[in-house]
C-alpha cells in the first residue's frame, strides 16, 4: 500500500525533503520513500518536490512509518502541516502543533492510530 504525504505550508518542499531523510534513516523504510516531483515553475530551475510516496507492507513498515512521522513532527519548530492520503481516498491531517505537547501515553496512542490506519484495516475510522 502506498501512502502519499503532502505538506501545505510555505517551504513545503524543504519540509518534505527533511521528512524523506528522516524516514529513510529507518532500516525498515529504507528504499520505500520516494519523491513525487512536478516540472519546474516558469523561470526557475529544476523540478519541485510536491509529495512523498511511502510504500508500506509487511514486516513492521507501518509501525516504523507512524513512529517516524510522529517523531519528525515533534522535532519541527513552527507550523508544519502534513496531509496523508491512502489509496482508498481516506486521508488524515497532522500538524506539529497538535503533537508537540502530547505526553507519552498520548504519543503512543497517536502512533497506534496511524499504524491501524496504514495497516489495511478498512474498519478504522479517521478522527
């Protein structure tokens, strides 16, 4: 299952590059994180990073992904907004502001919710 991550604030491409590097640092996700780029804007050089596509599968990749995204969000300063979209069209929006102040139990619950969502459980409802 491929999960698409999009950042929607100024500097989104830089945020996505940072997240890609963070996730690729996890052995279970290495080789599973790809950049989705679009052509350059008129008058600029090079393609624009518009999304990350993460291929999840068996072997703990969903847990590594959820843990990595939450940890990365907690390390961000300022407003960071990510939208995660699943192949069936369901989506979830995450912000650094929302996870920054969570205690350990709430963080575990966030990771659990993301793992359940990305583990092909069609019954999981988004919050």
